[in-house]
């Protein structure tokens, strides 16, 4: 199932011959689906050159807005031309705290209650225990919402193969029959397509892989590091060493690989290998077809590494240390390096095409593909980022600004929400909401026939 692929030469040069412009929505009222197609071609072409061909993360296109008022409990679905498609008021609430909008699934959190599909005549109401958090798992098919904590049972909300037309609410402990469940929500690894979850079982020191559509579970030894397609990677630490386990989704062990202590890693598209960074800053590649991991590069960091997080669909690893931020590609080459005391990157996730790095009082917005500096700003506090990471909302000395491909763009008002693909923002200007196009700067705007102070872009 896992054919051996020749590892690319570690030449230090990016295999992508030329930078391809990012997809942009051509106009506020035009179809947004083209963004998905162009983006897939860009990432797919790069993947083939890197021997990392395979499906990419879920699309970031959108077609509607979810607008809410924290105090009144009013909620509305609004089209890109400002028309209200649906509106409602939560039946009983203590203020709206959070909106979640995924493919085929909308939820609103109000205190200790989570309302599912609030536009239904009788929306489902699910209790959220004190200290618990919600997490949206996006998917091109049907999104999933998780309710969990640092160590308790996990509630899974979404469709199943048997209940495709409605929303199912189930407990993971119901599927595993675990009497003392401890499933840490922050440590769950997600298949980039949003189809499967690799969940750490802290009670039994094992991994539970949940197939969201089939509602089946498969068990694996040790704790999860990554999951993609038919490859699951787990590890256990013993002293200053780790034992890396590589498995097929059926549970078959493909390979056991001894390594140094791993800080973090990713499975690039194609799911033929696991690329990771160790505590010493070395970059390694492990394949199910080989008995030992191969050192393919180094982050060359002398201070303690604090985190390693994947971006650009697993093609990049963002390494944070006490005094440095380094971005390496899946061939071990260094794409970006910033050596500054206190340097740190913003949170990074698989859909990110860009990363924000803070260097003292300034920030830099970096293209994860080629390492180019997109824009920089000083004396600003970040208030929001698009899902792809390429558009940042910030508050500066003179008010709100957007930082993106157009440099620094002043905003007349406050930024309420950013489109996941960086093509638009919702701005509150003197109490009036406007949907504003973004393409190398702010463009055309549409007045929204609704008021509110919370917004989310609904995937299409």
C-alpha cells in the first residue's frame, strides 16, 4: 500500500520553479468556487514537484455570512449581496459567546448551552460543562463539532453515514465503552480532510481513531502524532528516546522506528512518510518502507525548541525556540529564519498559507510557500486572522488596520470577521455592518441589512 518513493535531493533550493499568485475572488457578487479550483491546482502542482502528491485540506471558499448580536441573541444568515436569508432569536440565552460555522453545520454557544442548527424550529440544545471548550472540525462533506476538556469524555456532534440528513450527538465513551474516559481535546490530531480523528486516550495510553462518517473506532498503541489518509503515526517516550509507530488505518503495524525525542511533525500530502523535528533541532523523515528514519536537514537552533506546528497542508513545519523562528519544508530545507530574542510565531495550523512572526514591537507576515515577506507593521496588536493566515486584523496607534498583500490598510471602524481565504472582511463602521472585498487592499463594499457584533463566514 505504501510504495517507496525516492527522497528528493537536499539541495537547499525550493523545488517550486516560480511563485504562482494566490487565488482571489474577482468581485463581491461573483461565484467563489473558482478560488477552490485555483488553490487546489497551485498546491497540487507544488506537491507533485515535492513527491508529496495527494488530496489537500478542505476548501476555504464561502458563500454566506452568519451574523449575531451578543446581547439580544438575534442571529441571521446573510448573502454576499447583503440580503437576509434567515433570521431568528435564541429561545433562551445568557448572551452569545461564540459562533461556529462549518459545511452543513452551524452552532451558537450561549453560556453553558450550545445550540445546534439555530434556524430550525426546535434547535438542539446541548449542555457544555464548566471548563469545557468547543472545537470545529471543518470538512468538505460535513463539519463536526467537539465538546471536551483537558481530560474527560468527548462529545461528537455531526452527521454519520446513517444519519446524513440530520445532526447526531454522541459520546466517544459510548463507542469505546470506557468507564473512566480521558480524551484531551487540545491534543486530538485531525485528518486534513476532516474525516477521521486520532484521539489520545490518557486512561489507557493509546490512540483511538474515530471515523466520523462510519462512526467506528480503531485502537492503536501509544499516543497520536499525525493522521492522514491510510497512515497513522503514534509515539511513546522512554527517557531521552522515542519509539515511533507507523500504522495502516486497519490497525496493522507497518514499521517501528527508534528516534530522538520528537517535538512535532506532519504527514505531507501523499501520506508516504512522516517528517518531524526533534528536540535537538534535527529534521527527519520516516517511511513505512524503511527501517530507520533519515536525517534530511536541521533547524540549526541552539536554544530550547518550544513547539513545532505544521502549515501549508503539511508541507511546512514552523519551529519556535526561545530566540528563533525557523520554517522548514518537507525536504528539510530552511525556508524562513528569524533569530531575534523573544521571536515567536502566531498559532499555525494545516490550512495556513502564511505565518505571522512577532519580532519585539514589530510583526512580519510571511508566505509559507517561498518565505517571502508579504507585509510588516510596528506597534500593533493582532485582533484576528483569516483561516489561511494571509490576512491579519490589528489595532494600531491610529485605529484598526488590515495587514496583507496590500500592505497596511487603514479600516474605518472595527474588523468583526475575516474570510477564511483572505478575500473579504466584515467591518463595523459606526454601528453599520459592511462586507468589504479585499484584493491587494480594501475594495468594493456591500451594506448588510442586519446589525450585530459577531460574524462568521459560512463555507460553501
